[in-house]
């Protein structure tokens, strides 16, 4: 009897153990599995979102750094070329012009050291005229800046005909070509055009003797707006011959088309106006790659600053104006980071007036 009771108790205990074992081995229910999947997906989405935001922030910081580097390089290069503008070596400044230039020199028709065009396309064959840019094209509103100067002789030896290499062109190349007379000058031209990669770029077009053909190459990628104003001395009225007293202090900042007298970009009166330029104000808008900005939002940029002229403002007082295409610049909301660069450069050399 005792043995039977003992066996019965053991059987019960084994049954309980099997039941507990079965309970421990039981899998997750469908509801529990779905909850776990949802929680896992939320964690993965949070991680991916965090990675995307971090990556986007990195791209923005990298693009901003690149824009700052490009703007510094552009500013330094333009400042140096502008500082060289009008330089003539003493050996050649008193040398009579070549036979081909004698009549033009006497008539004052030799191009001035500084000229330019407002909202224009660069012509590869001629620096005295330009084609207007049309709305909708990349670079619309951008100007052309033309700068002329000579090389410097290596030493004071009258018989020396070697350049010292201190004068550079707009691409940064030292010039070794020696001028032959006072009107023989190299030329550096800054303008906006599409680079080989399809991006708008600040272009350098140059010639060692100032004549065509001009060698062109992009120097700063991503420049989509290039604005130039000219600080003139002895201003009288726009588009007329300036007759005011010259004191080397610019009274007004004008567009290139406001320097032209009677519509002739290559007349003596127009060249005389250009010879009164004493400083140059440069404004640029540089852009980064697509999606370098955090959000795709529409923005308006002012290459010369926020101050706008009023309806009663005097000619030459404006920093940005609806009359000067490009000084109020609203690009497409394409997700590109952009930066405005503004610099005013005072001329170092005499411009011949």
C-alpha cells in the first residue's frame, strides 16, 4: 500500500515537472511577435533618421567650408589683379606707340585700363562690345570686368628686356612677355560662364598682348552671379562725359552701361570716363552642390548688401536696385547652399587722367 502511494506521488511529481517544462518551452504569441517587430522597426527608423540628419549636417558644413575657401581665393585673386591694373613700367611708359596705334593714340581711342559690360556675355573676338544676357540663362545679370596692365622689368638696366615675373594674369600665371610701347598691355577678363562640368564658374580670359585670341578657363566653380560697380571721380551725370573736378576720391558707384557716352562703348568720351575710375566694388553669389542646404527654401541675395535705393535716390547711390539686374538675385529653391561675397578695392595705379 505504501509503495503504491509512493509511486502515485512520483507520477504526480513527474507530471507537474513535464507541465512546467512545457510552459517554459512555449514560444511567443503572434501579438507579442508583432509588438516586438514594431518596436524594432521604430528603433531602426530612428537610427536611419539620425544617420540621414547627421550626414546632411556634414554635407552642409563641408559645403560651407568649401564656399568660404572659394570666396577667399576669388577675393584675393581679384584684389591682386585690380591692384596691378594701370601699371606701366617706366621703360615703356614713355615709349611712343607703334605705327598702327599712332592715330588712335592721338585721338584718345586706345582702350582705358579698366572697362566692362553690364549683364553681358563675353565675346571671344572683341573686348569693345558684348552681347546682352537673356533672362532664364545661367549667369543672367552677371557683368564683365576687363583689366589691363604691363609687366615689370627685372632690373633698372636700360638694356634689360627680361620680365621679373611679379605680374600675373587672372589665372595666376606669371607673365614673361615684355611690352613694346606704352599701349602694349596684357589683359585679364573676369566673367561668368559654364564650365566643362556644366556648373556656372568665374572665368578668366587672358591675353599677353591684349589682343585676340583669348585663353579662357574656369577659376572658381559655382559662381552664378558676378556684379561690378565702378567708383568714379569727378562725376557729372550718367551716360555723359564727366567734366567734374578730379580729386582722386570716387563720388558715385556706377554700372558699366552708365559710363558709356552716346551709346559708343569705344569712343574717346567713354574711355575718358573709364579713366576716372578710382575703385571697384565686386559682389558675387557662390553656390554649393545640390542638397548642401538643409531645406529647399526660396531665398533672395543682395551681392552689394541689403540697402536699396529709393525712388528719389540719386544716380550712383544704390547698392542694390531693380535697374541693375543681378543685384537682387533670387535663384531657384534647389537645395543648394549659397554665400554672398562683397569687396571694395581701391586702385593703386594712375589710370591716365
